[in-house]
C-alpha cells in the first residue's frame, strides 16, 4: 500500500508539475495578452484622437464652404443687379440713339426742303431779274 501511495504520490507530483507548467504558460499568455490589449488601447486612443481632429477639420471646412457659398450668392446677386443696371443703361442709350437717328432724318428732310426752297427762290430771282431786264429795254 505504501508503494501504491508513493506511486500515486509520484503521479500526483507529475500532475502538479504539469499543472504548474501549464499555469506558467497561461500566465505568460495572459501577460502577453495584456500587453496586446494595452497596445490596442493606445492605438484606439490615438485613432480616436485622429477621428476627433478630422471631425473638427470637417466642421471647419463645412463652415468655410458655407461662408464661401454665402459670398458666392452675394456676388451673384450683386452681379445680377449690376447686369440689370447695365441693361437699363444700354436700353436708354439705344432709345437715345434711335431718337438721334430720327432727329437726324428730320433734319436731313428739312435741309432738302430748304435746298429746294433755295433753288426755287434762286430760280424765281433769276426770273424776276430777267423780267426786269426785259422791262428796262
């Protein structure tokens, strides 16, 4: 029975030794896992910091884009108003040009009429002078 007990004790000792070895291996794996988790935690923290920076940059760019669109809209409105003003001025100048052309045509007509009158008066004068000469003879 003692021999059996010693044999069983040896077997139990080997089992304890095996379990101790397994325990050391598991402790090492747990330690390595903790290191990996710590490294991943650092990476997550750095990634979150990058995400936060990119989110802020996105907000800044969105605000800048909104301001640019507002300025563009204001510029378009101003250009539209200026264009309307130029169009009105152009139309006024076209009307003035038309009136000047009409006035010029009226003046041309009056000049022709005056020239005709002048020719008629000159002809009448010549006729009267001819009659005067006839009468004087």
